[in-house]
């Protein structure tokens, strides 16, 4: 939420990058420790797919922040030891080097709503026909209408409406608290 309000803050970007890098590191180590032996004998090609709370990825300040964070996280996931803001600054200032774990060609950005739709389409529980996909997130409310049709091997998805508004649960909670304070002055 702080990133959405202050997307230009290097400190907030650094904290989010640390979080992303730790998730990547833990996922990687879990996979190595729990995957079947056959998987451990091959070189895995990992991709970093980042969903962001806007309709499309572009030149907005938030899109630029997510891009910076993803590239920082990809570099940070190679760092051994504790990740701190000082580590982020050192990585940020280091010359760009090839990252075998996440080369730039395998870092992709998608609107959250598109990622959710992809998850639904690939689900064995999906139903064809007219669909209304609603996601109430922490910061945004995403609403899409679409038609899913096709046969057992091909899915065709027709988007009709896709809208993202800053009406997530935290915004609704803030609004409700403000209304309570207006009605009952002095309540905190």
C-alpha cells in the first residue's frame, strides 16, 4: 500500500524488493529440497512474473516502480546472507551484470486481473460462458466481464470490460473509519 502512495520512494522500493527476493529465495530452496530427484538433475529456467495493480503496464510511476523492484529482486535473490536496505543500495549501484537465475528476458509484467484470469482459465473447475471476475484486493477493486468459450483443447477468452479502481479493503476501511469519526467526534 505504501508503494502505491509513494511509488518514487527508493526506501519503499527497496523494502518491497527485499520481500520479493526473500520469496524467490525461499521458493527456490523449497523446490530444491522437496522436488523429485529427476527435477534436481536438470537446469531449471525460472521466470519472474509480476502482477501489478493497474489495467496495463506502461510509463506510469507505479509501473516504473514495479519494474525497478523486479529487477532489484532478481539481483538480490543471488545475494547470500541478510538482505538490508544497505544491500539494496549496493546492488543498485553495482554495474549491470548477467543474472543467470533471472535474465531480463524472463522478467515479465502483467496486470493482476490478467493473471487471475489465466489462473481461472487453467483451472479444472472453470466454467464456460459469461463470467464476471471481481477481485477485492488491499488497494484496488478489479472488475472484468468476459466470455469463455471453446472446446476441450482450445479456450477463447473475449474481454468486454476491465476496470481497476483504488477501492480495495484498506480504502474502504479508511472511508468507514472517517464516517464513524464524523458521526461520533472524539472517537479514535
